[in-house]
């Protein structure tokens, strides 16, 4: 029987196959602990999980303080690409690292499809 972690990592690998602009993807908890990953760049996945938790928590706080409801997506655009974070379920997020010039609309669509699949595994 395949472990849940292995199934989650396969789902992240499938996301990368569908969207080649994805350089890495993680599933992590809001306390910064890594659940699963598929990272194809030189980056510390545990640091990424911790940073995603911070980013997610700040995004939620901003949405709440500005009366904008629940946070759906957080995106950071930098010189070398993007970081996109979406909630899978309370306290669990999917984050991707993207190449510069990525098709953000396609990435968001495929991330949402992956989330629907991942929800069934958790």
C-alpha cells in the first residue's frame, strides 16, 4: 500500500508535468512543517515550508484586518519568478515556485485541480 506522503508527492510531480514552469511545489502546515515536496531547484525545502507558513499567516491577517474575507491565493512576484500559495484546507497549503514569465492563469487553474485531488488524500 502506498503511503499518503508518497501519494501527495506523486500529485506534486503530476502538477510539474502539467505545468513545466513549476520549478518546485510543497504541501506544508501553517506551523511551517513540511508534509510533501517535489522541488527541482536548489532550495532548502524546510526553509521554504517555514517561509510559506509566514507568508500565509500574514496574508490571512491582512485579509481579516481589511475585511476582505478568506484568503484564497497569495502571490509574490520577484526578479527570478513567482511564489504562489493556495490553501488546501485550514492549516494546510500548496505552494509553488515558478519560472519568470509563467502563465499565471494556467498555473492557478492547475494548482486548483491539484488541490481538489490532494483534498481527497488528506
